C-alpha cells in the first residue's frame, strides 16, 4: 500500500503515538529483569512525550512474561502522571467479563481516565485448561463475553447476565460515568464483524501489512453501518514494529539479530489438542516485518509512519520498540523514534507540562516546520 504524503498528512489528523510493550524474556535474562525492562520503557515513553503505553498479556511462555496486562497497567498508572496505559490485550477467554469490567472501571476512575482496555480472544492454548474456562469459551464464548463486558462498561446502572453467563441483574459498582471504549484485537474477518456489530474499535496486530489492515477497516465500516452504528469517531488502534538507526541497513541488522530470540518464545505455546504450535519461518517472518514497518533511518521511518497514519479510522499507532536488543538498545530506540521520527515534545521542554503525542506525520521530505501536531488530549483471531 502506498500513500501520497499530503494525503497521509490529512488522513492522519488526530493520530497519537504510543508504545506497545511485549515484556519478552531474552536469553540469560530473568522474568523479573524482563518485567523491569518493560517498566523502564513505560517511564521512558512518558518522558519522551508519547501519548501512552500498551502492554501485552501471555501465559506460561517467555515470548511475553506479563500474565496480567491489567495488573501491569495498574502499576504503571500509579508510577506515571500523564500517559494513558492500555492492555493489548487482556485474554477474554480466560477471564470472567464482569470481573474484568469491574477492574477496568476501577482503574479508569483511580487514574483520572487514563486507562484503556483492549481485549482479545486468545488461542487454543493450555491456558484454557489451567484457568478452567475450557475450549467452549474459546470456540463459542467470545461473542457473549464481549457483549457482557461492553454492557458492563456502558454506563448502565444495572446489568444482567446472558446465555453463557446467566445471573440476575446486579448493580454496576463502580459505575462508569459514561461508556468506556473496549478495543478488540482482531486478525480475522469474524472478529472484525463481531466488534463492528457492537461498534467497538479494533486493535490491529503487527503481522498484517497496510493493505490487509485497510481491507479489515473497510469491512468494519460496512458491517458497523449495517448494524446501525456510525463508524465516524470510532478510534481504531494499529500496532507497528519500529526500529530507528543511522541507516536502513543498520536498523534491519538490529531487528534481524534481536527479534528471533524473542520469537523463539512462541514455540513454547502448548495447544490443548496436542498438535504443535504454529511455527513460522523465523528469518522470513522477520524480513516481512522489516519490509512493512518503520525500520530504518529516520527518513524511511517517517515515510512508513505517514502511511500508517493514513489508515482510515486509525487514531492510535502502537510502536513495538523491543525488537532490536536489550534495555539500552530499546531506550535509545524510544528516544530516536520520539525525536528523529515523530517530533514529540519531551515532558517539561519549553515550559510544557503535558506530552505531545504525534497526530500527524508529514512527508519525510518536508521541513519540520511544515508538520503539525495535535495536543495531548498474541494469538488474536
């Protein structure tokens, strides 16, 4: 997918930049060290002027050692002052939607509205066995789980159960003062359709290129209109790998060496049916990600971000910054992404008191003075 820089600038109006944290464990690193590194990245994001941080959730594998994205979000919200913190995503097949809804409403109130909830279906993993939810929750229960969660966070004073979760009407406490959005992680058309029927925004993953994402967004628009919802104002999110270096080759080299040790953790998934977990060709997959994402010198990265900002309806870009190596490589990447690509304003600079997440990314050939920005305001299917 290509985009005219001017068109990208216009379409990208209102787009905000966030970090997407995997909290993956690298060889020789403890679980505690991996979590501490992700936490450091969250603090660095706030200092650099990013709008927010979203954390992934995984169970029993080293690909991501955060088993509760909402717990990590709560800790980071308490340790920061300005950024939004989201989940990308809480695995709804393992959780009771009311329990998750109560926690989300609680964090929303305690954080002054800075919490963002993303949920996903997950996969047919041993998690379902461990947590006792079973394969039915994965294969048939996601729709009812999402429906109940959306009603719980709608601002209604009372909520009753549904077919999968039957219970009498109960009071919603704490009750959100208004509807809280729930982002739905989606890679399949079925999940896109489900989110669209409820008018819930999408959270699009790393693996898809811009053409694939645009097709899913177009489908969302058609389905949501067919169900009486207005797609205008639905703020979708899109995840992208980002690695900035002095040259395109240097950035690609960092990802080529730094990402495979993280991807190796996906081989630790255990399927309930006993069949091997899907195993991509690591080298081919890494090359695919480098080709479709902002990986390179600042020029290439600015162009790639401009195209991503032009995706219709996308208002949040989530950047995975951990692919190039360990802590110091990641911190340097956050700094360069903020300053050399996104032109973010660090917290405190120029007397400013709030971060300035990117809302437009102009053509890489433009002078910085012509670009404009708005003020701060996993196995998915």
